[in-house]
C-alpha cells in the first residue's frame, strides 16, 4: 500500500538505528515502535478531522 510507504520507511530507519541485538537496544526499539505507532494514529485522526471539517 502506497499510503503506508512513508510509515514503513520510518520503521526501517528505526531498525537500522537500533541494529544492535543487546537487551537494552531491543527495549529501546520496542519503545520507539510504540511511540511511532501512537504518532501515526494521531496523524491519521488529524487527517480525518481535517477532511471532515
């Protein structure tokens, strides 16, 4: 899906930045993914509200 291409690039960048497999890095990767997911949900909601109004 082209709409998700930008989001995929963000997750790929996070993967590259956190390539180390140590436990601490894995925790950081999980936290980054949680925050990115939340940001994408907010972005989606704002996009919807902009179209509706």
